């Protein structure tokens, strides 16, 4: 079974929205792991029906090492992003993971990704799934 890690911080709203869309699309054919930079974010993502979850630097470092896919805002690969919640060690672990990284281009302080159009989060998530994950879906007979 493929393993997808969703990483978020602060209130976990972005991660929760991603997990809800993943659950709707995949149902129980993939394992979704909620990784929060803090316990509040993890709790929100677990409420969105992640299969399991953990919080903090060590959990993110350990879990992302061997996962298949990592999804989150672009800040998860930037040290000190999300108001300092993403530690340098977290950003390094995500960036160095063997798993495919699917990053949402959501704004960060002092960073602008030139050439991107402003697209609402629900449409970004839909596009992420349709363009990058649809081939993972296993249809039940």
C-alpha cells in the first residue's frame, strides 16, 4: 500500500483540506499519515481522517525518510517557514527524502515564486490529485 505523508503546521487547515480530498479520491487504498509541526496541526489532520499521525521534528525526520509521497505547502522545504515552525532539520529531511514531493505554492514571508497565478486552495488540491496521483488509484471490482 502506498504511503502518503501530509505535512502542515500552525492550525493544520491546509493539511486537513488535502487529507479530505485524498480520502475522497482514494478512500482506503493508500495510507495517509498526518505530520504536524505541532500537535494542533496534527490533531486537525487526524480529524480529517488521516490513518495515523505524529507531531514535531523527530516524527517528521523519521517518517519522511522512507515514504512514497510527501504533500504540503512549499514552506516544508524552507527552514524557518510557517512562522519558524519548520526547523532546519525538518526542511532538510523533507528535501532529502526519497519520496516524491508535491508542494503547493502558497506564499511565505519574503518569498515569491515568479510566474505563478493565484489559484484558490481547493483548485490547487484538485489539480495536485488529478495531475500527480490519479495513477495510484486502485479501482475495486
